[in-house]
């Protein structure tokens, strides 16, 4: 059975779906791997590294002949036109509704397995690309904050004087938020965190941060470990109660997202006006409208003396490790998709497994 590694085409995307190390492991399991020439160059993986791992370096047209095609981002409409009828494609779907590209994919009878749709169950944890990439985003967000913040993050004491630690607030204690907390603590910041789900308090404090507790009259705990959208009344209470805590922050990292919903507003313009000049807001929800209304997607702007960072693809800023993690997710997914027989690897019925069945794009 042959896997085809496609080259990413989205501007600014530096990840690749398989690293050379993961490629070597897949080949050891009995797969053949064809790699599009230059597929890993932005993640610092040369064609020679893939060749050393046992892969074949081929053209973009040749790689499409593989049994299973893998990539990070959804293909463009032009790329869909090149997909062979009935192909199996694994990538992110990047949409809550079926746009024209997804409709084209269905029309070509492509079996599209969307990485965002992997269910949050125990046996699927090793395949959960949302978590693996969010982990990287949380780490990189703190590094980005340090770059834009014009002061030290930790307490610094020298013969020339001393500097107090930065007061850093993380909003949202999901995978990205918890990693941001852990990274900020390692760098010596004074860390506070808030989440609308009360059960996250223990996780926040276990990482050495102080949990911000607000009484807004309802819980934000949703299904599958995700947050749910609050009522308008609770949102208003939350904004008002958070305002004082946020105004005292030197760095705010926002990670609050609700699947397939606009990002909730947590950092108001009034908060930005009250923050110390030179403070920084890292808005990980920028792609969904932002947790701060002043954030501009894929831009770094200064408003009222505060730097607002709206990057929308933090994992791509750590492309080598992000690709290795994503490739590990793909490998673990492939392990449940195929079985080894005397004739070699054989694809299982994807509808019989709850994971692959949930991932599969189907007509609405």
C-alpha cells in the first residue's frame, strides 16, 4: 500500500504532513511512501532525508497515484481538479460548512478524512492533531509575547538594578492555554489564568499559575471537553468581571474558541486603553474574529499603546516539530485504517470504525 505525501500550497504554511522519521517508521510497517519533490523544504526536511528514510521522490502528478494521500491543509479548488476519482485524502477540512471546494471533493467521490473530526475518545488521543498542534501554538504564543514585550519576563536581579516579573494572563485553559501557562512559568513570568469551565481550576494551579475565579451565574462546560457558548447575560458579566484583572496584565494570551462559532470577546477596547503602554496581547483566536475586537488577523498592530498580535498559524512557526507531531498523528491513524495480511497491507472498512467514520466527509 502506497502513501503519497503532497506538498502544501497555502501561503505561509511551512509544515508538511510527514517528517522523514515518521516516513521511515511507516516504511518499516510495510507501507511504500512517495514524496512530492520539495514537499518538506520549508520544514527543513530535504528530499535527501526522505530518500535516506526509504521514500521515493516523485513529481506532483506521480504522487497522486498513491493509495492514500496525506497533507496538512485542505487542497485548493485547482488541486481538487487533479485528485483522482475515488482517492483517499487525509488532511484538515478547515470548514464547518461544505463550501464549493468540499462539494467538488464529494462530487469526485474522494474519501476525505478530516483531522479536525477525530472524536475526543481515549483510543483516538494519539491521532488528535488539533491537540498536538494547539500544544505547539500555546508554546509559540509565549515566545511571540516575549519578542514583542519590551521588558523581561522573569524577575531579574543584577548589579545594575532589578526588574519585576511580567504579569501574564492566559484566557482559556484548553490544550493551547495550558501549554502557554507551562511555558510562561518556565520563563519566570507571574502567571494567572481564566477559563469558563470550573473543572480547569485544578489543572491551572497544577502548573503553578493562579486561577482567576469569577461568578457569572453559569458554567461554560460543554460536550467532549470543549467550552460551550455563554448566554448574552453571562458574557456581559464575564467581560465586566474580567476587566480589572486584565487591565493589570502586562501580557495577555487569549485562546478562547468555541468550535464553529465566532470567538467570544474577552478583551474589550476599554481594557486595552487601561493597560500599561508597551503591553502585549497575543490573540490565538484571530482567525475566528479574535478575543479582542481590535485584533487584526495575520497582522501585528499597536492600539492605544498596546501591541496586538494576530498571527493565525503558530504551529507553522515551529515547522519541524509541528510536522513531526502531525506526522505521528497520521501514522497512528493509519494503524487503525489498515491490517496486515499474507498479501500485505489491506484497507479496512472505514465505516466500521467509530473514528474513521466520524472523520469522513459526507454529503449534507
